[in-house]
């Protein structure tokens, strides 16, 4: 077990030294932002309770954003951790950008580095060593069919710019994201995540999932395509909300006609008063600063009681369309969405559902009609047919195709009183730090199509 | 970089050691509405040390490639392999890493530096101007993405491989709006024009001609009828066949997926190990090949990342499933014949089974005959939406642009075309396959899979194909 790590502080020192060296070499007309992403991660892939692949990744890269004379060029490169070598490499890349920038067209919407803000977050956890994790994780899995991924280690984000901003965020975290599978190939999905390893909590969590899996032992019920009363649990709602990062609540996508929310802005259409959504950094789990070093407000109301209040507005979009920035990332995606809870106690969900479908998870979502707000995807994992408030059995997976103007609109009957934090366990290029906090939703109708 | 020397310097107690070094730069130039949005170059450079200890492979990846860091990485990998060995899913030997030597250079005429950043920006600005064929075009986008990749692999049993790739993606897209009606049209769908090619891909005449057509079709869609609902004949253009092959043939045939490795992420497969050699996957007209040797196709290569030599193989022949998409590790675990597709997205991810180039071989029906054989149907082009279940059965795909076919003739343009089906029955309804003249090559740099997640390049080539009894439907 590690509660202290000699590496802690080394990456931050590297970044600060690098920033100092590079900023001191800038010419008067040059403005530069530097962002760092780094991780020291163990990844162990498990199939059938056995280890399929295991390894360790030590990765560190820096992103340069250079502005000269209303022209902009950016670059990223891998860092080695050797300060002398890295300063030379970044200086070399900066020189390449300097040569490229004069060739580029002027950019009227450039956002210059501004402000003198600093922030510093460093969370140290109680973590498992890479070579001890297998003996902690695996023995309890030997009696079950479990597939999943163990990801563990420290993740870093840093930002500094030539105007004087300095931000640092580092955190230890682990997650075992897994699927338990029974003999009928029915599955339960769960994630055990945190930053302080507690063996008993891990084993209790796994036992709870094993108990849940037993609910899937009864024969599958095949339901026909149609509209059903439906409850979607928090993990499924998180999947629906995550679609809003893609042709959704981006102000730029609104301005360029590509947003699914155009009807709300242009035709004053509203969603249910039970639906409220905010970008909220107050839990401190997600860095509040973006790649430009700008700090978002702690909370941005996006949809309040069904009314569109704001979109995610980057400073670039703000400049292009004459708006006020709320310091979203340039690609204007949700980083820390929080959906408001309602009044339906989780314990009363089955009774409130009555007869219908209970969906724990959704899978492979995509817009089927952006303008109409229609999303298609699959039901997955522990999904049940419920009659008169009692679970009758698991359902065979179904395709859904329905509009959020319906399921967050007139068809939204109730929202649970409890919300869950759904960490983003994604590891494309690097381990994500994002999360979605949301309750479950009860719908009086949801379209299952195939 | 002298990997052989680095390997010789390592002091590692392992049954096998491999070093894989990747140095890859990706340049993205993107213009929206004539204004620069991105002029970015990202360079990723690092090494993966892989060891075999007590029958268990383990890896450690480092962005520092000096001997001290690589030695440290090797020791971490050895410790992890030793700790994991009691829980191994399979006890491997070094036979999983065959000895291979050789090199590969992707075909190209003009290297990246043959065209300047300024010239590419000018080209993209002109493309945006050309896309704006009407005031109804409210947004235009044009991009060029250039990838240079050098991949080296050496191993303690004598492998020494060097592969160099130059790849270019071009794309243009227009959004048209008329009141509440919004339509988007692109150049063959999202980043489908991705090839192993040089800067000759940035041909001005071709790009402007395509941009004009894309703009005109975006405007045309504003006044088009919505795609009808019903069960009917469906012709898919090659730029949609790409997605159809990828999702409903490629992924379900990955052997690691059939073995359950992917169950917690993308899912399982409706195909079982005992289906190989027997399962009727599609009609007699269905011939699918794994072909890493097609010049310019995006995922051509000579060796996979485990050192297996890549060769053309029939995956499905005359509708019958022949072999899986699995590298040597999966072949050993499953006892199913596979292909050389054990691939990693970069130096910091371990190889897994990926589909690479997966193509539908041409038939003998000219496109005009495909169309004239349809009494009532739709011809769909360019993917815009995709979703499929975790067993790769129930899919729903949407396209950007379609034509109505009535009594053997194209009669109208249709907007919001979608279709859905179940993979096995859909492919068994394959009624006609276009001829070699209509065979087109596409690819995508964006195939996601694996835990930890990896995005990798794949290529798909196909002629247009006719399917019968497909559930087709429109928008709102």
C-alpha cells in the first residue's frame, strides 16, 4: 500500500521549471499558454476473473498555444521528465511554431492569455502498489465471471500562461470498472472507485453486485417494440446527458445550426419543469480551469426548470458572436454536469413505475435526428420488466429511439430524490477526470423500437 | 533510434522481451467559414517494454527512452508479470511473438513538407468559399489531417521491424438552414476520406469539385422530402458500406471480443467460436477479405504489433464464415484461425485484436443495373449516425443523403434517411453487389475499442450493395 509517493511533486516541479524557462524566452509580441497532462497509471484488464493484460503507463505531454500578431498555432509534445532535455524539446517546438505562424491567416477570434489567477489542488490518496494490486483484487473474483479494467495511479493537469496564470491539479485515483456475467450471459455493471483503498469496502461492493446479479437468474422476458412506462437509473441518465456534449449545449453548435437545442432557443420550446441541469465544479473533483487557464464559475445554470438558460460558451465563441464567455473549453463540452434531484425516493421507484421497464444502463448512444433531439441506443445490463411494482424478470436488450424533448419534456413524470456521481472511467489517450452527477428518471412513455 | 542497442543494454530476467517505439506526429489544419480554427501539430513519442515471465505478458510504457528509464520500465513490467502470473487467463510462451524482420513504407508521391502550412490554409479557405453555394449555407468547414508515423519493434528472439506511414485525411462539410429545417452534408461522412497517401491528396481541383457538390447537396436537402417509412429495398453507397462492414462484420468477428475480453466495454458478439467454418453469415454474394496489402488503404501494413506477417485472407467466402479477426494470442486461446491484426494505437497501449483493412469484394453488377432492379427502394449515401448493440445484432444507422428509387429509376432526393436491422438476417438479404468499377476505398482514424481505451485506424473498401426487406425510416 502506498500513502506517499516519491514522484509527487516531481511533475509539478518539472512543469514550473519548464514554464519559467520558456516564458522567459518569449519575445515581446509573443503570447503563450502551456498546458500539461500527465499520468502514472496501472492498467490491468480482467476477463473471467483472470488477468488478460497488465501494465504500467508513465506518460507526460505539454501543449503550447502561441499567438503572435493575431495569428495562432498550437502544438503538443511528449515530455521525458528530464528537465534539460524537455526544455530543449519545447524550445525547439516553439521555434517551429514561430516559423509557421507568419504563414497563417489572421484569426479574428483569437483569445489572448489574460488574468493573473492561481489555483492549486493536490490530493494524495491511499493507493495500491502496481505489483500488490493483483493479490488484493483477484482472490475475491475467483468464484465469479467478471470482466473489467483496473486503472490506478496519479493524474496531473497544469496550466500556465504568459499573462501570469498558474493552475495545478493532481489527484490519486483508482477504479475497477466491471461487468459481472451469469451463466445466461446476463450482466450487472458497476464501478468501484475512489482515492483511499479500503479492502473491506471493495469486497462489500463486489458482494452487493453479486447479489444483484442473482436477480438476473430468472428467464428473460421478450418485450415487443412500443412505448412503455420506464424508469432509467442514474447511470443511464448520465449516458443521455453526455450526449449533450456533442451537437448539444455548445454555443458554437447553436450558432452554426448544429445543436439539438435549436428549438429551445428559436421556438421557445421548453422541457419539463422537473428537469434542471448545471455545469457545477463545486465538488472539487474536476479541474475548474480550462486549457487556456481560464477558470469557470463554480456553477453555470444551463437548463432551469425546463428553460434553456445558457449554453457552454468558450471565450473564442464569445468573441465571435459578441457574447460573455463562461470559460468553457474551446470545444464546449460538459466537464462536470449536475442534474437536479427530484422528490421520488429511490425506494419507491418500483411502486411508482407500476408496470413497465426498469433500465439500469444504456449503451452506444447516438443522435438519430439532431434537429428533433432524437437519440437512439440500446438497453444493457440489469434491465427488468416490472409488473405492479414487482420485478418479473430481466428483459432481452432493446433498441430505443426517442427525443429528449419527450423524455426530459412531457414524458418526464418524476425524478428521484437521490443523485449518484458517475465517474468517467474513459481512458482514450489518458485517464479522464470528468464525472456526471444525476438522479434517475421515471417516464410515462419511452419508445423501444427493435 | 537504435532499439537493438537499447535491447542489448537491458538487464532483464524474462523469458522474452520486446521493445516497441512509436514516434508519431499529427498535424490538423481546420478552417470554418473561411477563418482558421486549428493549426495544430501533436507529436507523441515513447516506448513500450513488454516482457514474458511465468507465462504472463506484462508491459510498461515510458515517454523517456533513455536506457535508465527503459531499464526501470522493464523491471516494473517483470514485477507486474510475476504478480499477475498466478491469475493468468492463459499461460503463453514466446511462440506468441514470432520472429519477424522487414520493413514497410506506405505509398506516397509528395512528402509533408512539399506543401506549406500557409498553402494548406489557403486551400481550405477556398474550399469553404466553394462550399457556400447559397446564402442558405450557414456554416462551412474544411480540414486536412496529416499523420507521419514511425514504428519500430525489436525482440529478444530476433525480430526487427521498421514501418513508416504517411496518411492524409481531407474533409469538407456544409450546414444549410431554411427556417427550422437544418441539413448537414459532408464529403463522404466524417473523415471517411482517409488514406495512406502523400500531399498529392490535397489536389485543388478535386477538393473544389467535391466542396461545390457538398454545398449544393446540403441546399438540395432543405427542400427534399423526408425519407419514407417502410420495409423496402436498400442500396448502400460505398461510403456507407464502410460503416456497415465495420460495425456488423468487423467488430463481431474480433476473436478477443468473442472470447469475452471486451464484455465490460463495447460488448460481446453474436458469433461463437464454433461458428467458424460453418456459420452462414450472409448470402452467397458476400465475400469479405482482411487485406493489409491494398495500396493506399488506411490500415495497410506488413507486420502487426506482435510481429506476425500480415497477409490477405478470406474472412467470409460466399457467405460462409471462414476465420476470425484475431492475432496470434487470440488464435492460441481460441484455436480458431485468424489474421495478423494484433495492433496498438500507440506506444502507451498494449496490442489487441483490431480489424485493419476489411473489405467487401466486388461482384459483377453494374451500378445502373443495381438501381434498375429496384421497384421500390432507397439509395443512401454517407454515414451520419451509428448505433449497435453489445452483441453486434440490432443496429440503427443514419445517412446524410438519399435518393428514392421507383420502378427502377431514381426519382427524388430524400433527407433524414435511416435504417435498422439485425446483422445476420441483414447480410443474408444481400441481393446484389456492385462491380469492380464501382469499388471505392475509404477509412477512418476513429475506431474505438479496448480497456484501456484505444483509437485506431481502419480501412474499408466496397462497391455499392443492394439489400432487400430492410426497415427504412425518416426523421422527426
